[in-house]
């Protein structure tokens, strides 16, 4: 998949401004609807992660090593995403 360079804006996600490809800056404030959507995704991801770790434990108990490995690797990757999401939410709420 080829992504055009001109299509990719430069974001300073944790900063106070967003800089688009044309160089214009604007204040970066989170609207309540956006905050609610991010918090909902955060909570849902936590539940999914818990489910994946539980499925991993079950797979280990059943000696299903391949399944256990797959489940824990997916849970670990989602955990990293949820940590990133948590950081973004907390940084945006500080403004």
C-alpha cells in the first residue's frame, strides 16, 4: 500500500498544537464527545485484554502452546495501545 507523502500531516499529539502540512497551527482541545469516545474505547480495550489473558491462561492449562502464544502476543500489543491511549487522554485533559 502506497501512502502519498503530502497526505500525511505532522501531528504533535501530546503538545498544545497540531501542525498540518501547510504549516498552520491551531489550539488542540478535546471536545466532550471525543473524550467520551476515547474513554469508552479505553474501557472496552481493557475488557478485551482481560479476556485475552484469561484465554491465554486457559490455553496454557490445556497445553495449547501455539494458541497461548498467539493470545498473549495479541493481549500484549493491545496493552501497549491502551497505555498510549491513556497517555493521550490524560495529556489532553490537562489542558
